[in-house]
């Protein structure tokens, strides 16, 4: 359900990669982005 909603939002925003293909994200990728950002900004490991 979350994956479907996420892809619908990306499609509605017409987000594409460098080749013009629609972006595809999974909920797991957002978790990775969050953790990477947290660590890069001082979260103790």
C-alpha cells in the first residue's frame, strides 16, 4: 500500500531520472536516505 502510494505521488509529480524514465522508489530507500543523513549529521553509530 505504501509502495503504491509512493509511486502514484512520483508519477503525479512527473519525476524522472537522467534518461527521462520515471523514478521508482521503495519505502526501504527512504529509510536508507534517512539513516545516511542522520549519520552524516552527527548521529552516533
